C-alpha cells in the first residue's frame, strides 16, 4: 500500500518487486478467490490510496515497466479543487483526535480550522478526469469513498452514502468498473462489510498488516504498508511482510534492556538498603 511516493523511489521499488514477485492486477486476485483459484507463486498486488495528484507522475514508470497498479479514488475530491481533510488539518496529534470523533463532530472541528470538504481551493490535490483517462490503460481505479471519512465514526446513513455513492459516481462520471473499496484509514466495522456487500463491491481492503490467501475473507483483505519515503532496504523488508516482526523484536529487545536496567537498579537499591 502506497499513498503519494516520489517517482524515483517507485522506479527503484517497482524494478525490485518485478524481479522478486509476480505482480498481478487486483481483479486477477478477486477472480482467484471467487472461483478459479489460480495464482502464480509469490503473487503481489500494488495499491495506492487516495488518488493524490502526484500519482500522475508515475504513469511513465507504470507504462514502461508494465506493472499493474490499483489507485483508490475519493469520488467527491477527484477532478475538483477540494482538499483531503487529513492533509489540511494542522498536525498529526490533532488528526488522531479528529479520527476518533463522530463524523459530524470531526467536520465541525475542521470547520473551526477553516476547512470545508466541499470547498474548492486554489490548488488541486487529487487527480483530474483527464489524468485518469490517460492512466486508465495501466491503472485499475477503484473506490476510497466520497470524502474519506472514518466510516466507523459515521452514522448508518453517512456510511451508506460514502460507500454507495462513490461507486455510482466513479462508474457514471469516469466510465470505470468499480468492484473494490479501500476503507479510509482502514476503519470499518461489521456494518461497513454489510453495506459494501450490499452496494455490489466484490472486495474491500483494510490496513491490517499481513498476507492474503485464497481463503481470505474478500471484505477484510490485509495489506502491507510502505512508508512513502522508505529507503530501499526498509522497502524490501516491508514488501516481504517482515517490518512488523522486526519492529516487535526491536521493542521486545528494548523492553528486555529496560528490564535488565530495572533489575540492576533493584539490586543496587537492595544493596544500598542492606
Ligand atoms: Zn486514504
């Protein structure tokens, strides 16, 4: 899972991935889990969330290397000068707080900061219709809701609108076939799974780290995230799905170190007391 990486990193990373994995289109994976169960070994699906303007710069790489990718678009932001709320909100601490609030409360607080999800700003942040047309030969465009809310913080009707309307709009306005959705921030509940199924999506992607198999639940697919600025070594580890493991080993190593110090301090205290 990428968001808005720079061109040079993607060029290096795609060349690496092409050598070590069989890169397949998301549709091939959906067809496999639904029926034909045929996948090459070490199959890999590459996805980009949000539909950032910067993704257009990847077109020469994608077409030259013939690497299939999927970009998840917000139908209410794409081809407009509307902004992504999380890019305009002030700091990351504030963003975490906003993500925890009921949807209307999040929008009200953003309005206090001067943000409005329907406002057209001077600068564009998302892909245009023309760019989507040019990329469509190489890119599988899918849904990332209308305005990128935290779906599990929405009311039932807000969540239904975000999930169903984005599919309708992307299909009608851009002549796309929408069969997949990526939950914004990976936030979903059982309710979202039901709405997604009811809207006619064939799969949904989370941000829970891990691999998928042919027996995975198609509505809670796992992904491995790559930091948009990852260096090549870090990227290789992330792509192999080992990043989480190494982080947990490192933190348990740190904890062990801390425990050692604690133990030593206790002994010292005991010796001083004794
Ligand atoms: Zn997103």
